[in-house]
């Protein structure tokens, strides 16, 4: 965080401060140059004023004849030169003057004054026309150029960059810079001389119209080093000011950041707890500022997220449960058990059409917090069913004003459950039932929870539809298997109904042994098809009244392999193949077809074997009449452990002869023939 502050705050401030300092220095320099440029203009105007002043004084002396005064201080010589060429000296001395240029002479003839540079540096000659001659003044350079700008180096250049006045050395650099300038009347100059580098400005004075002197250029310069001297103290102080400012900002910000990081860290840890689904640990922020408000809002948000998360989790669990349940009764139980976890209420009910009588509905309900599930049969009116069919959303009802037969139960009225939220459950184009939440006087329905229940009702609709389809498929499947079993048994009048009777007894034994539902369903299908291999057994062998020959016995015993071979190509029957193939194996290993023994024999095959032996001994056969049940039970007791599984026999006895359970009996009339009987019994 500190590095982020330095990168995002202090670094940009430092860069901006440096840029600002650079721009400020540049602006100060520009202002300094602009001041020199303006100074050059002021100097030019001052020169013109001084020349004008001398010209007026000459005119005054010529009119009054009074000499002296200020004129003496401003000129080296002044007087009047008559037409004859004789001079009249008023002040100083008048040098012999050359004839003025032709253009200037013409101006004098026209009555206009002229100014032209003298032969000595800095000397300027002024001539003004007068009656009978010319007024002449040689201006003193100290008067004309002195005392104007003590703080700047300034020069005057006549036409063609010819120096008229310039105290600086290295004047060649100035004239070169002046020659390279633009034709603007005013501007900037930069040049170098013997005394160093200079920067300044210039201003052009037009003297051609007034004195016929063309244009003079006045420059005002200052050493470049003086520019940095002027801002040196500021330049040296500015970085320290910036550093101290940044340091102060850093210290204050660091303190504020540390103060802000504490609640942020608390919020970060709270966010991690929420991510880990630890909703019961609220964040505690006592900073007394926006962070505390943020912490309060965060806790409120977490409470809401927790409620929605638990509702969604429960919703997901219920959805998985009901969609994975093939039994409608189990779907109803799941809805009654788990719905209050999504939508708090006082009672939950599930109503669905009953099988009998037509038009009746079974209403099953449970009070929240209770364990007792109660049911009642009602008959909804056609209008009520139509209302459920046309309503895809929640129906809010009050028994005081909107009674309905499926919720207007004495138990509800007695307990004060008068307000209900009803959610229709539609199945295959018709009303398949409804889910209803009941409320007492003090508990209003939660709109968000009702939305969850609406989605649950949609899932229950799918689950009931799936369960109905599965039940229909199972009925079709077992009906087909039963028809096939009857077809097999019909191949001999002696085995009619054998497969169904064996299956019924085997299922009773399995339930007595508390086998899982899936195992029981496998046993049901295996029992119905356990003798499917007899399709390949000749009727002559099945109906033979005499003892079977060895070849006939081999053909009879081969029906187990034939049956397994018939069913092998059907993947859905893979789990019943062991029942079909091994239900004639014996515990002592003397059975067929593979001679398995003990636990090598699949368990469901051992269960079916007991039921198969019982029905075979009880039924009439072409070679013998059926035995009485007591004799069959005694025989099954006798062969438990050698032929049949003792545990399965124990369960069988608890069904058929509970008083004989666990008791071994020997019957004297059993002979060795029974051993041969077990080799082909069916």
C-alpha cells in the first residue's frame, strides 16, 4: 500500500513539481526578455524626445537671441551658420561640418530638420533650417545616451546595423544577431560578445519622416547569467519546498493510510470468511468514519448473503434429492422436510391426486418443528382445479375470505393457520398437485422466499413427471417380463405360474433380510426370467414322467447357460445374469452349471434358489405329485448349508414357519432319491 501511494501520489506530485518549476523558470526568463524588449522601446522614445528637445531649444535661441541655459549642457557645440558660411557660435565649438547628403540638403531646403551621425562615435548632428541660414547642434553623447538605463546594456544601431552607440565589447556579435533578425518592429535578440552571452530585446525607431535619419534600432540586453541570478534563490529554495511538502504529505498520508488499512484489513479478513462460508463472524470497525458505515453495510450484506446462500444450498439439495428420487412418496417427504429451511412458515402441505376414488386428492402436511406427518382425503371442485391449472405463479389465500377445499381443514383452522401461499405443480398437461405454506397471524410471507418455492415447485413438477414416467416404464417393463415369464412357464402345463410364484417368495425373503431396494428390483427381474433358458428345452423332456437319461439330464441342466446366453446382449439385464446362470448352484459345490460353492455363488442367486426349491417341491410334476408345505419346509431345513444358504433359509423359515426357525429336523421317510431329485428339480 505504501509503495502504491508513492507510485500513485508522491511520484506524480514530484514530476508535476519539476515540470512546474521548469515552466516557471522559463516564464520568468520570458518575462525578463519581454521587459528588456519593452525597455528598448522606451529607450527609443526617450532618444527621440531628447533630440526634439534640443531642436526646440535651438529654435528658441534663434528667436530670442538668449544663449546659455540647458542647451550648453546638452551639446558639444551649437550655433547658426549663415548662408555665407560664417558660423555664429552659441555654445561650445562648432567643428567644420561636411556638406549634408543630397537627400538631407533637400529636406533643409524644404524647411525640415535633419539628423545625421557625426564622424566620432556617439556624436549626432542636428540641423534645423532658419531664416538666412541653418541652426546646427552637435549633441553631446553623454546627454543623448547617458543616464537612460543604468540597469541594462543598451545600444543604438543606425541603418544597416551600423553601431551608433554601444558600450559593450564584442559588438560584432550584436550586429550579427541584429542582421539575422526578422523584419518585425520589435522582438528578441540573443548574442555573444567578449563579455559573455547576452539576451535582450530590440525596438525600431522610424526617424525618416521627422528628421530624415532613416530607422534606428535600440537594443536592451542583459548577461544571460543574470537571468539565473535573478531566479537563483528561488530555484534553490523551490526544490526544498517541494521536498518538505512531499515529506509532509507522505507523513500525513502514511498515518491516514495506516488508519485506513486497519478497517480495510478487517474487511478483507471478513471477505475471506464469507468466501469460506463462515457467515457468523461479523466485521467490527470502530473508526467513526465512512469505514464504520461501510462495515455496518457489509455486515448487513453478509446477513443477506447468508440467508440467500442457505436458501440456495437447501434449494439445491432439495432439487438434487427430488430429481434423484424415483418414488413420488419420497418426493413428498423431502418437500415436507426441507421446504421450511427455504421459506419460514408454520405448516407445509403437499396435495396430489389420489389413485382412488376418482377426483379425490390426498393432502399430506406437517407442522414446522414437528415429526408427525398427517394426511386427509379431499375432493377439490372443478373451479379449484381450473384455478390451479391457469395459475403459474403463487396464489395467496386467506381462509376467512377465500376458502379452498384442499387447505380448508379443521386442523388448520383450529391452530390458526388461515393464510396460505399455494404453488401449483403441473404434470404432463394436467394439475399434478400443489405445495402450500401456511402461516399464523403474526408471520407474513417473505417475497424472496416465495420466489424460491416457486422454483422448487417447478423442480418438483419435473421430479414428479420423471417419477411418473419411471413408474410407467417400470410397470411396462415388469408387465413385459411377467408376460415373458408366463410364456416360458406355458411351455409345460406342470410349470404354469412357477416363475411369478418363485419371484414373489424370493422378494418376501429379500425384504425379510432388509436388502436394498435396488437389489430387490434386480431380484424381481431375475426371478421372472430365471428359467428363460427353458425356451430351448424340448417339451418331451419337460413333460417326461420317467427318470431322465444322462443325456436328457444334461439338456435340462443346460437351460441355465442358455438363459444367460439369451440375456447377455442386453446391457440392462447384465445385473440379472448371475441369477439366471447360478440359481442351481449348491453350497457344497455339487450344483450346476459351474460347480460353484459357498460364497462363490452370487448372493441373489442363493436367495432365488430357496424360493425355487420351495415352489418346485410344492408343485405337481409329471414324475411326482406336489409335497405338502410342512414336508417342503422340513426338507429345506435339512439341506440348509449343503444345498442352500443357511442365512437365506433362516429368513425363509421366519416367513413360512417362524416357530421352526433355527431348528433342524430329520425326516425318516427321505431317501437317497432326493439327492437325484436335486440334480434336475424345477
